[in-house]
C-alpha cells in the first residue's frame, strides 16, 4: 500500500534491484505500469539503479499493459497492425451522432470487451439484441474488414491467446516469473486477469497501489477490485508505506480528514515526514471567475520553483490561461483545447464574412453562424457559442479577428513546454508533484462534479471517486497548497476537511 508521496516508484526500483542482486535473472523480471509516462519514468530510474550491478539499460522488461499485450501477440504471430483509432472509425460508421453518443459507445464497447469478455458472434445471433449491442457488432465487423485491432484488443486478444496456447503461456510465465504491477488500483478486469494469469501458479507477484487514489472509474477501474484482491491471491501479504514524504503536514492532515469520509477504503496509517514544513491556504473569494483566477495566479509564490493550477475539468482551466496571458506568465497546458487553436475557427469566420450582411451587428452575424450549424454537430455548435461569448466587446468582425491574431501571438510567446507554471486537470496530474499547487473551483457543483454524480447509476460510489480525485489533487503539493472557493457555496469536500469558522461560512452552515 503506497499512499500519495510515500515513494512507490522508489520501492518498485529497490525491489527489482534487490531481486537482481540476489541472483534473479533480469530476463525473468517484468514490471507493468498503467500508462506510458509511468513506464518511461520507471525505466529511467531502474536503469540508473541497476547500472552498478553491471547491467545495460533495458535489461529488465518494463511495459504498459497494452505494450505487453502487443508483445505477446507479436510473439505468436498475430498482426497488431493497423491499430485502429476507435473515434476515427466511429466517425466513419456514424458520421452524424447525437450529442455524447461517441463517449457512451466508447465506454460501452470497452466494457463489453474488457469487463464482460463478450463474444461478438453471440450478440450477432441474438435476435433481441439492443441498439448498443447491434452497434458493437457493426463496429467489430468494420474492424475485421480493415484487418486491424483497437487499443482494447491488445489486452483482450493477448488473454485469449495465452488461454488457448500452453506453450505461449509457459514462455511468458517464464519471462514474468517475478512480476511487479504498478498502480494496481487503476487496472480494469482484463488487465488484472492478464497479470494474475502470468503470475500463476507460483504467484511471485508484487502489487503496488493505493485505494485512495483510484480515480479512473470511467476507464473501468473499480476500487472494489483492489479491496478484494486477496481473494484471488491466497496468502497475499500487505505491506504499508506510512510516511507521506511529499506534502506539508497541514496538507497531509486535511487530505486525510477528507478521504476518511470514504467507506470503500482500507484502514491505514498515513503521517507526514518529520518537520514537514509548508502551508495550506484557504483562498475565499466572492469575485467572478476571471478576476478570482487572475488574483490566484498573481498570488502564487514568486520563487523559481514549480507551480501548478489544477481544476476538475479542462474547461475550468481556460480562465487560468487568460490570467497567464494578462500577467505575461509563461505556462504549459498541453491538454487544454483553446478557441484560437481550433482548425475550424478561421473557416467559420470566413463564412460569416462571406454569407452575412456586413451592415448587421456583429452578434447578429455570429448568431446566423450558430443557426447554420446542424444541431447534431455538437462540437461545431459549441465552437460557434464560444465565438459568440468572446464577441461582445468588439464592434465588428475585423476587430474580433484582430483580437484573435493578438491572442495567438501572445500564446506563441508564453506557451512553453518547460514553463514553471503548469495548468492541468486533477486527473492528468496523477503521479506528478509540484512545489506550489493552487486548485480552482472548489465549489459546490463543480468539485465534486454535479454532473458526474447525478449521471452515475451509483451516486454514492461516484461521490467517493470524486473525493478520491480531490485527495489526489491536494496531495500534489510539496511546499504550499491553495484552495480557491466561493464562500457562499463551498465544495462539500471543504466542509468535510475544514470547520465552518475556517472557511468563513458560519451563516451558510447555520
């Protein structure tokens, strides 16, 4: 059990080096990580650690689950090319979807493949199959026609090949005689099946994870899977890392007060490192979002250390980008899509210039643009709405286009891959850390996401995952954590971790 900041990667590296130093052949050790970034970090640190043992870089197999599945399939002669992008194939099959249809199908298809291991032929033969099941058959048929696989197939088909080929299974069990699995709380059902199949029957398997950081339910992770994992591994021993070496003591204290409200979690001891100095700031602010955010960015410490502004969603980071532009602050925000970056922006404005009367007010001309876009084109209508929202300060189309050009120039100057200031969602910073962290939108309905909870078939469990996400965000901080909120509607998570007096919401609570 490796809580936030407790040194899970250090522990993985140390165990592998200890195994090799004790005589275990590197070719029989395999470490599986959840994503490519984690695999790269583990590989770099491991190569440095085993160099004094006389081993070359790459001596130990470190793979993501999908890369391991690809390697297994190639080993048995199954073609893994082309690897089909699911969303691109969706667009070919269903070019005019209702809003949100692609996302719903993506989750449903992954569940059918990875959680339920459904045989498409069984659905094809079912005369009462529903629309989602029929769409799955159509999708799988299109995949087969193209002779390719999708991302989920790398794990699903690797499992099928291992289960049906004793020689292949024996080979890969030999290569994974000592198996280490990182972030086990994030695995889906098929990934866990793959790990346990490779580890059996000796079960020399070392699992590292933290139930309190299980935040990928939408990717089919389920915290109950790790809570009950001992049922699949008789004799499993649990070892707890107890010290958070990263965060200031007040951050550890309040993060534990927050996550302690979850019911689906292991009981555990977590404590800060000795003399864990640092600050936790409650930034109560009644201003509107742009002003509130610019004050927050301006108030970040002016030292040369790393800083991050985190939010629940990418959309909520846009005011932080506006603040960085206004303050001349270099930043990196790789996951945030901006209006001015959209390839369709200039063609839309060209349409307005060509197809609408220049004598009409700008907002009327842009309104005509929005009406011209099909209702089912959710992204197009959202972009047109964003243009409308940006347009009121400008007298005409030329002024709007000039402002767009200035913004693009400013972005080109300030958007830097090595900037000290990172703007990111809480999900994307899992495994990362920063010296100073500020979290925007700690308000009711925003964090936790009102939509995520309301649309869940299990609202209580959705709330627990949202709480885990807040815990992850808070525990990214090494030196200071600032929580920004409106005192008239603070997040229930703040009310769980702080007193009403501390939050300044005594009247609201009463």
